C-alpha cells in the first residue's frame, strides 16, 4: 500500500516511537540503525525525495524499495561533505529561479547531512567477531546476519559457535587474528534465514563443522495499524491502533528451562538438543492502554501472558 | 534640451564596457565549466552503468544455467543429480543475494540520475537568466543608443544655430561653440559605446541561448529517463522483495529472470541516454566556446578602432543611421522578430 503524503510523517514517527518503546536487544537488528533509517524516511527530513512511501499490506512495515532509496541516497551523500553542499545563498538563488527545485535541493542537503551521520539497516549483512581463543586453537565466534525480510519485517540471526580447532573454511582468522568471513556463508544465511531454527542449526553445524552454542532469530514487525490486512485469526480490535511486534526464538546452551511466550505462533514440535533449551517470546508496543488490554486478552485466550508496552509519541531516546 | 530622454542603466564608459565584456565572457566560461562538469558526472554514470550491465548479463547466464539444469531430463543428468544435490551447502549461491546487490546498484544509479536531473535544471535556469540579462542589456543599449543619437543631432543643430546667430557676441559664440562641441564629442563617444554594448549583447545571445537549449535538452531527456526508469525499478524491487523468501527454489527462476529483465531495461535506457547526450555535448560545447572567444576578441578590437576614429561628420552620419535602425528595430519588434 502507498501511504498518502500527509500520513507519511506520522507513520514514520509512530513506528520509531514503537521501536523505542520496545527497545529490542542485540538479538534484533540494531535499534539505532532502525531509528536512523526511519528518520531518513520522514518527509520532515527529506521532503518528497524518498517517496512513494510504500508499506507492506500484510505486515505494515516499510517496503524494501522504500528503505533502499534511503540507502542509495546514503551512498551519494558519502561522496560529498557538509562543506561542499550547496550554501544557503545558493539555495536561495535556486529558490528564486524555481521554488520547487530550491525546496528539493534544500531537502536533499538536509537528507544528505542526516545520512552522513546515520547508521542504516542493511538489505542483507553478515558480520562477526572472535570472542575467545583457547588451548589448541579452539575459537568462540559470534556471527550476526541481518536482513530486510521479503514480507517487510526485519530479522537478525545471531550465532555463537565454537570451533574445535583454529577456524578454517568459510570462517578463518587473518594474520592479525581478525575474523574473515567467506561470502559463501552469507549466501547460506540468505537461503536459510527463515527455515525452522533447528534445521538452520543443523545446516550451520554441517557447513562450519562447529558447535553451535547459541542460535537466535529476532524479528522486528509486523506493525499493525488501520489499513493493514490482519491475519484471519486475529481479532479486528488489534488493528484499530498502532501495534508493533518484536519476537525472538532462541536455542542455546544458556537457556536452562525452555519457555514459549509467543501468543502468535504455536509451540513447535521439536526436540531440542541435549544441554540446550529453547525460548520463544513475542513483545508488543501498543499506542494506547485500551489496545494493550485487547492484546493481553487475546494472548491470555491463547494461553500466554503477553508483554505489552504502551508507546509515547515523543522524541525517541537513543540506547 | 530639458525634455530630453535619459539613459537607462549604468553610465557607460570604455572601462565599463570592457568590464561588461569580461563579465559576460566570464559568466559564459563558468557556464561552460559547469556544463563540462555535468558531462563528467554523466560519463561516470555511464561507466558505472556499463559495469552494472555486465554483471546483469552474468547473472542472467547463471539463471539460464540453473533453469537448464533443473529441466534437464537426460539420463546423465538424472544419474548425476543425487550427487550434485549433496554438494556442500556453502558452495551454493543465493540468487536473492545477487539480485539484492544488483538492485542496490541500479537504485544508486537512479538516485544519482535524479539528483543530476535537478543539477541540469538549475543550470538551464541559470543560463536562461543569462539570456534574459543579455536581452535586458540589449534593450537598454538600443534605447541609450537612440538617446545618444538624438543628442548628437540636437547638438549639431545647436552648433549650426550658434554659427548663424549674428546677435551673439563673438566671445559668447565661441563659449557656446566650445561647450556644444565638447558635448557633441562626448555624446558621439557614448553613441559608439552603446552601439558596441548592443553588439556585445547581440553576439552573446545566440551562444548563450544554444548553451541553454543544450542543457535544457539534457534535462528533458534525463527527466524522462528518470520517470520511466523509476517505474521499472520500483516494479523490479517489488518483485525481488516478494520473491525473496523463495528465491532459492527452482520454481521462481523464471520470475527472477523477469526481475532481471526489468532492471536490465532500466539500465539500458540510461546507457542509451548517456550516449546520446554525451554526443550532443561533445559536438556543441567546443563549437560554442570557440565562437564566443573569437567574437569577444573581434568586438573589442572593433571598438578600439571606432573610438580612435571619431569625428563630427562621422558622428552625425552615424547618429542618423542609428535612429533609422532604431525605427527599423521598433517595426521588427512590432512584427515579433527577435533582435
């Protein structure tokens, strides 16, 4: 769906406020990148430069192509500097010649200046770091794969793994001991980021020959608001305000007691590896207390006590 | 001579005219530099597009190969398939990954083209402003030329009257004659200067107009390209996002190929545009530059000669001719002809 111009600013600010209220942790895509990226989409920053404002009909999240426009502008912004941007006098001269062109040039300058400092969400990105190296060369490695999912939600797959000896193959260390990740591993994540967590764990063990200590997948979204098509099983009351979901699935050695706190997804039929536990949770940010209550009631009807935060449409804080 | 018409604009002197000439040449040089810079940007977009197209072709071949593999029903393919299917998961590439990277590149090019289109528009507007300024200055120069011509003729008449006026004492006659001769020579110089100013404007209007039209054409073509490419790229983006979840299933290969085709179409349109406009600029700019330079030098040399050769008889003839030409200009202006 394409948002009308007058709704774009309020949509972006509401989603930012909801994210800020949920304050997702490192199992989700970076909060600061999410906030910065959304701020770039705000017409208060870039005017109409990044329009049309398209959001997914089903998840209410900004579409890949809308987000990508900000990333493309960031590439162009990085080629210049604030000092080399058009001066106020140049903008005034352009406005005098053509007010619309002048406005667009001013919007572009504001957008570029924001983008030069901003951290943005990647379409796909795999990063990692060495946590620890032990006797015999065993290495504990942290990986994070971020993606704008095809349905518009944002996902992070986080892995903590331990190699039996010095890492080889798709993961290795350079002369300075820094982690080098083969592009092939990114391809593997892109192919399997949404497969069931246990199957993904098996793929990683097969591909890397390492022990997977922690595997999590954190989803940001959907974002329901009037106009978004809710799934058939969801009461319509849940679509009558602003409601952002943040869900997490974890299979890890440090989960000692398995728990399922997701009212949306039923508990999967799975056998968690010995010595590990699974944890699933879905949290919500609701625009008002009445909606929060409706979410709690719906969750309770599905046997789960929901975590609901009400959002404040004020200036988001930065973590 | 109390009801006489006044000169418009800046009081003209030889130094002022030379300064104006330098300013016009400088503004033109700056505009040429700006357009050349735009051309460099455009060439860069062209180079990047060319590399993007090469990548697209490679990906297209890869997709073709995959499709061929999936649909290969030969005995050998059937025998080999179970073994190839067991290849390491790491050795397989993700089509979605490749498409996303490609989309990113195309999207950057498109945003660049959009910003570039605004630069072209600003440049065209500034050049139009220059054309407007030259027309205004030409108008002023023609008006002032007419005023100067009328004054020269009035002073000539006054000189004749002084010579014929027997009632004047010889001293008064001599004083008036000196005064009128001085004024007549001053106005004669003004007449030459305004004539040169008008000529300067006349000479610079066509190249300024040609430069403006060149940039305007570039802008129109770029704006048209951006409009059509935006639509195509957005369509490709929707398809790529929608298919991402299934991007590695063979069933979607055909649809992915369509996404690639859409991106390819957008990039080829840009490549065509860049080639066309590069040719236009490469042809037009050097010619305009050389013409402006040659005409500036010729105007300056002619003015020096005119000023050196001013005498009363020549001024009177010139003033009469100027008034005739001014009358002719007015008629042409009424008929809607360009100066």
